[in-house]
C-alpha cells in the first residue's frame, strides 16, 4: 500500500471512529411484569407505566405484560423468562407469589438484569436464605388496611361480628392486609369470626361472602383484601337482601367502586395509587442503571403512599 493510499485509509478509519463515538448509547429496556390484567388495578398500573415511558421516550424502552389469572404463578414465571430472552436490562415485577417467583428472579440477577419488586413484596426470609437483595417499592399494606378498618369500626357497635375476604394466602400483601384489618377490628372490640381466601377474584368473592352471610346471619361487615373481591361481596350482600345493613370495605380504589362508594354500597377503600406504583419501581431501576449501582447495593424498601377513600 502506497503512502497516499495509507493516508486515505487512516483518515477513513478516524472518521468512522468519530462517528461511532458520536452515536448515542442504546436506551435501556425495562420489562414490567404484572399480575392479572383482568384486574382494573393492574390495567391502571400498566397505563401509568406506558404514559411515563411516552413522556420519557428518549430515556428507556418499556416492555409490559401480565398474566390472565392471578393464581397462574407458572405462567408469570414463563412470562419473565420471555422478557429475559429479549435482553432487558431491568425487570420490575409484581409477583403472583411471594416465594415461588424468587428462583426465576435470582436467575435474572445472575444474568446481569437489575430486578425491582413492586406491589406484593417477596418473602424476606426466602431472599435472605438465597442471599439476594431485591428492593421492594410499594405501600405498607398493613397500615393501609388498618386505615379502612378503623374507619369502618367507628360505624359499628362494639362487639359486632365481621368477616375478612383474603387474597391469595401465599402473597405477603394479602397476609399484611388481613393483619391490618384484624388490628383495627380487635382494637375496636369487634369479633373477627371468619377469614377466608377468595383469591383476589370477583366470582370467588361472591361465593365466599355468600357462605359467610349464610353461616353468620348477624354479620355486620365484610372486609375485603382488594376491590375486586369487594365487588363480589356487594353482590352477595344484595342477593341475601341485606344491602345497606352489611357494610363492605375494599382495597385499591379501582374505578369500578366509585359509584358503590357514592351510594353507600361500599363504605371505604384504600388508594395505593396503582397508576404510579409501577412508575416508582421503574424510576428506581433507571436511577440504578444510570449510576451503575449493583443489585446488592440497592435500598431494601422504598415505601409509597396509601390513602383512605370514602364517600
């Protein structure tokens, strides 16, 4: 190669290097994996995340999906594996089960994916046993449920009998909400005569509430771990002709309960701001990616707001 040609090649190489250096870094891909998108709460969560991404389209790409049935833990595991196959840099997950999801999330971390937990907290004892740090970004579910329970208690005579419709029993948010309801009822001198899972579902909420009302005709109130079950409980109360006499509280403040709160078919619910909850988790992930903060150095808990919603 002659000197002139060598100079041309060198100049071309320098131009390629400059052009390459000027190219912006690829935007990180963030995957949002939720529970059932049949639940209005998770529809609101997904919409909030999509709105945030549109407003920050130059900062990250968003992949989002959810399972059909909140009990479909294996389906959610498969969904996470599909997201990982798309080479995401961060995974924000609302787990269907507080223990069963840990192994697949551990596998994600081993692949270098940053994992953030929202909505339903992963079991701290399982994480500790596997020496994993997965930050939880979400509300204090026990405190939120106690807000609704305290409000209800003020409207009931001391000693009233109440029942609790619990979510999926293997999820920490279901357990914590039940404890919050119990805190309020026991503190006010009420009798918690039944606690039964309706698995977060409307139809099962109707079935479980109907059985409680038949077995305990003097039941004064039903405290439900989410609004979907509360909608089922309201239907059950109506079917036995006790509308207005058996009070119902829920949790989530989904749009469907607004008319029920307005006309008294429901007494209260708790807003945990579903439209922002995924966004909080995404923002934690984006900050960690930008600062190159390793998984094990992330804060264990970032607590988000809850608010009592009444008529």
